[in-house]
C-alpha cells in the first residue's frame, strides 16, 4: 500500500510541477507586454503557436507579413518583433547599429558549437575579429587561392555528377564543404568522393551539431537536458568533441608545419594566415580562439552556398528557358568550341575573373534565386535599449527585431505585382546588372552572407556558383554544338529533374509536353532523352532502322540478375535466336489450346471468388484478383504446374509468387536507386533482399526444371506426360540447359503477368465509367455464346470456344480502346547505338535514350482526332461492326516491328475469356464513384491502390 501511495504522490507532484511550469510560462508570455497598446506592433500569437506551422514556417510568416509588415510574437521572455519594412531594417542594421546586438539568448544557444567566433560575439570582440577577417579576406593571395580551390572542386563535382548521377543538395553540400575546408585549413577533406574517413566523420558531426544547435531554439528544455547530459544535448556534446579533436589536431599539425617552412610562400589558407597573425598576439589568439574563428567561417560558407546553389538548380529546372539562356551566355562569353575544351578541367580554367564579370544574366539569376530563397530566411538583432522604429512602433529593451528575408522576397509592396515570379530580368537594365538597396534585398545582409560576400565581393560567391553550375551546363552546351554544326536536335521540353518533380503524374506531364512537341528532348547530365509520339519516328526506330535501337547495356545490367539472358534483356543474335524459337512455339495449336483451357479454368475460379463477395455485398479489389489469376495462368502455361496464388493452397507456390513480385519490384527500383550497384556489392538493403528473393525464385524454378528433365529421361514417364506447357515444349526442341530454360520462362512470366492483369483492371474501370458500353459488351457475349444459364461458371467458361470469341467484336474493340488510353507499358525506352537522323529531320546521338510513348500517343489529337481523349470502342469498328486494325506505329500498346509483343494474341484471348465470363455473370460498379482513380508511376501502368468495385448478379434473360 505504501508503495502505491508513494507512486501516487510522485505522479501527483510531477503533474503539479508541470502545471506550475506551464502557468509560469503563460504568465511570463503575456504579462507586461502592453498587449492593448497600439504603439507596439500588433500581436500574432506566441512562440508556442509557431510549432503548429513549423514545417511551413516561412510561408506562414509570408502570409502574416502580407497583412501586417511588422508584427510581434510573444515569448516567455521578451517579445520577438518581425518586420519586412525596409526602413526598420536600415534602422536596425545601419543607422542604429550600436543599439542592437546578437543578444544573450542567441549567444547562449550557439556558444557550445561556435565558441567565441564572429557569429556569436558583439562589441570589441566582434570588431577585432571583423577587422582581421576583412583584411585577410580581401587579400589577393586568399582570393586567388580560393578560386583555384573552387575550380578544382567544381571539376571534381562535375565528374562525380557525370559518373554517379547523384546531383542534388547532398552532393552540393559536400562539394562546398570540401572547398571551404581547403580554403579554411589548406586541407583536402574529400567529402565529395568519401575517400577520407576522418573527413566524412567530421562532416557528419558538424552537420549533426548544426541541427542540434538549431533545435535549441525550439526546445525550451535544452538547458535541463544539457545539465543532465541526455538526449539531443548528449549527442551534441559528443559531436562537438569529434569536431574539436579534428580541428585541434589540424591546428597543431599546421603550427608544426609552419615552423618547419618558415621561408616558404605556401601560406595561402585562412588558418595559416591566422596562425601567422597569432604569432604577433599569442595571448589573445590561442588555439581555442582560432578554432572558433575557423568554425564560424565554415558554417558561414558551407550551408549558405550549397543551399543557394541547390535552389538555383531547382529554379533552373522549373524554368528551362532561363537555363538555356544562361547556358547561352556562358557559351558566348567563354567561347567554348569542341576543339578548345575537351575536358572539364579545360573548361573551368577558362573561367576567369574578367569573364565572370561579363556574365550579367547569370549574376541576375543567382541574385533572383537569393531574393526568393535567401540562405538565411530570417535573421535579426536584439534591442540593447528601448527604441522606436521608423514605422512608429516601439521596441522594448531585450526584444528581438527580426527581418524576414524570405517573406520580403514575396511582398508586392517591395517587388511589385510579380514578386513571386522568378524573373532574373528584374535585375537588368540594358543587359547590365543593377544592384538593389541592401535593405530591400537583404539576402547578403545576414552576417553569414555578409561575411561571405566580404571575402572578395562580388566575385567570391558568384565565382564558385558559376564555375560549378556552368561546368555542368558547359558540358551540355558543348555536346549540343558537337561535330556537325548544321545538325539540329529536337526542341528541349525540360530536364530529367522536371520528370522527378512530376513523378507522381509523370504520364500527364509527358502528355502535356507531347501536345506541344511531337518529339522533344529532356536534358540529363548523362545523355539526351528523346521522347516521341510521332508515328513516322516510331516506325523508323522500331522497324526501318530496328538494328540501331535496342535494350543496350544499361537495361541489361539492371535486369540480368532476375531475367538473366532472357528475351527481354538481350539484343542482337541472342535475341534473334530466342525470338525465333519462341515465336514458333507461341504459334502452335498445342500451346493455343492448352492456354485456352487454363484461362477457362482460372476464370471460373475467379468468378467464384467474385460471387462470394457479391453475395455478401463486399468490395473487391479486382486488380489484386487479376494479378493472382494472371500469374496462375501464365505459370501453368509455362511450367504445367498449378501455383494457385488465387486461393493460396500451395505454401511453396505462395512463397514463390511473393518472392517473384518482390524481386520484380526491387529490380525496377534499380532504375531510380542510383546506389544499387554499391548496395549489391556490399549486399545490403534492397539488394540483399533482391538476392534472397531471386534465390527463392531460382530454387523453385530449378526444382521444376530438374524434375521435368528427370521425367524426360525416364521412358515410362516420358510417354505418359503431356507436353503442352512451354517448358516441356522447349525440352522437346533439344534445349536442356537449366539456366537457359529458367531465363526464357521467367521472361514469359514477367511479360504476361502484370500486363494482362493491369489491362483487365483498366478495362473494368472504363466499363464502370461507361455503363452503356458495359451493357453492350454483356449482351454481345451472351448472344455470341447463345447461353441462358449463367450460374454454372465452369460450364459457362468451358463454352467459350474460338468461334465464339471471334464473334465478340465489340468486346475486342472495347479492350483495344482501353489499351489505347491505358497501355500496360506507358513508355518504352530504347538506346540509340550510333548517331542517326529521324524522319522528322532531327538527329539523335549514339548513347541517347529514345522512347516512344503509348500513353501520350493515345491522347494526341493529331493521331486520333478531336475526340482522342474520349473512350469510344466504336472508333475501332466499321459500319458493319467489323473490327478495323490500326497501324501499330499509331497504336503502340504492344510495341511494333520485329520486336512486337510476342504474347499479343495470347493476351487478347485471355482478356476476352476473362471478360466474357465475368461480364456475362456480373455487373460491376465502382465502390466509390467519387474517389479519383489514378495510375502509379511504374514500368507497367498499375492502378494506384488497386481498383475497388462492387459486383452485382446480372439478370438472366
Ligand atoms: C495486355 C497485355 C500485354 C501488353 C500490353 C504487352 C505489351 C508488350 C510490349 C509493349 C512489349 C515490348 C517491351 C519491350 O520493349 O521490351 C512486349 C514484349 C513482349 N511481350 Fe508482351 N504484352 C502483353 C502481354 C504479353 C503476354 C501475355 C505475353 C506472354 C505470355 C507477352 C510476351 C511478350 C514477350 C516475350 C515480349 C518480348 C518480345 C521481344 O523482345 O522480342 N506479352 N509486350
């Protein structure tokens, strides 16, 4: 009892304690803040309410600033005043500079990491560091040295981007850190290529410390945590230890080195220069002091530059025309030609101060990026005494006054009606860059950027950005000028980054582009990607010049672990040989008859599952059922073995089908996971899983193959077994190499499973959307089979013979129309093997990716007429109701030319048998008509989240 009482007391006291803290905070937040006094800025909530907007904090501030240029946020201490009024900013940062400081609070938060560095201190300490730093940063030695470092690292970055395709914020961060580190300490950190373990550890610790220090601003209990050395504060302490060890080691090594090279001129980096200065004032400039100075410098240079560059690239992706314009400016000014600049290193050495100064448009675009995405979105000072701002609002001693650089960039009253648009032109007059008032454009006013711009304003920051950005663009530009000056390439629709930005609506995005250009290019760092919806080009690449377009090494490399040397992965002779044998087999009557039997049996099984759901009025995920049933069908046809993934009766079968699905998904994942080869080498993550799944698939498949081979060698068994399935047929045709058989058969399974299942799912979807078509199909099926009893599914399925299927022309048209609008393979890419010119007169280069796009093509008015986007089975029928074929270069769902889908007839037969039985017996409706149905961006056009329908018994008549 005593124990219970103790526990109760502890809980009660803890709650009371928390309640008291809470009440105290509320009291401190609201008391003495002159809430009703209009001479203070209006109040917009408290720091606590800010937590709700944490993720979209700067956008939230922008919304408030639109209504009220200056406002107050209450906190348990003083108030925080936020402003976008340029007069206030000038007042705080310039006219009354001495009345405002960093403030005790900010210093408190940042001292652990940045010690007594320039970011943290005020007054004399700041003045002294500033003087020394300004002098050092303006020297020619440092300027030349830093530019050399930027060039080297930019060249390294470009190589990294071209080799590994890992552009993005992370790589820019690494590159910037390497540069700042080399300039700061004269040491190669090599974060970019990860070759220095210590460097990488330092970077990690540095990044984590940064984040943890920032976290202090929102975590009111950080001091308590620091006291107990727990949680985030304990990690911060550990990270700072790693940083300190690293930096102190560097300082002492550098000191020793300097002592040895007294006469050498090699003292270009900042640390060496500060060490020289420290010899004159050893008492003040201790190692600790040097560490603080240098770390502040690194923090100033790293995230700000890298972040801005990332936004810059983002804006260029969003504005391809501006990207092209900048690239043109660089080309014109640098004057690159192929003969002169063969390598990235050549290119970067050509970028001189003078050339940079001429790049006004680039400078404008970078500045415009900073206007909209300032590296430090909010910054401010703390009032050291009571004051009144120019807009008339009063400030109390201790209040923070913050200027909102991010919000300011979006204010109409500062930048005009188009404030939110990215328009480099606003900075140019007659093509010459025009600076703005620094109190309007505050991005460089924040200490960090000011610090940076000081380095050698305006050259330093711009130089780095330019070299970096335009080494990449330079290469692209060079490529497009290559060889034959008269050659023309397709218009640019955007970049591959745009595809990433539009990933979830990729086919919509590409359809929009196809509406503008029949054939267009997307720029990628590695090659051009050409997308065409022009039937003439499609015919050329798939048929006329077939030999020049194929899967290529790239696809083979990705697919071969799962699909081996199967028909899907190979080109040339290997492909020809398989195609020949497979085409023969697929056209035999034996296989045709056998597959029809399988389809009939499986659809009857499926109909029973639908019936059960229908009887209990349950929603059915019909896509899921089609997937299972298609796998069972193709498996049976391939191996002659029942997998029964539909009912899950075979444990081994279920295990196989799960492993096969996972292995397929992970193989596809390789197309977007750029690190898959490293993962494969280390056997980790998705690659380790892929390996395991392939093992499961292989064990199962090889067991089947070996048992079939054994049966073949046993004369008794041989005569008794039926040789209808693909495996037995291939075994008969002499082939007995298990690996070869495995590859061939797995390729059929992958080809036949998802394609048919997704097409059937979209078919049911369009029928739900067009009930009259659904009704018409059902009537046609009934008439074609002249049936009356639709309750016996087995009998019904059994009655669907070739002749009946032939009569179902409307069904054939309705399925074809579905495939026109929802092709199972929405985009299909080939690699161009040698330079070529397409029928439209534009050229493609060796290594370019050329894709035809069945999804976009199905929606093009110039191919299908004004009603291209409408679902109309009638467009496939003539006046007598006969099915009219279309050119396979217009209707590309099954590809065309020598590599046209081998299973086309097989797939139609399956889809028709399945639809005939299901539609004859049931009427389908979407379970939720309001819920939008969309695709999921994958190789096949899956319905995102499946297709949920309700099935109702169809009346017999
Ligand atoms: C609606 C169903 C189907 C559609 C829309 C479809 C579409 C396609 C497409 C677009 C290709 C070219 C892919 C590439 O570039 O590699 C293709 C190839 C192929 N398809 Fe189909 N397919 C379907 C069903 C099937 C079925 C059921 C099978 C076999 C049982 C099959 C077997 C193949 C094979 C073997 C190839 C490779 C042909 C070659 O490279 O020579 N397909 N199919």
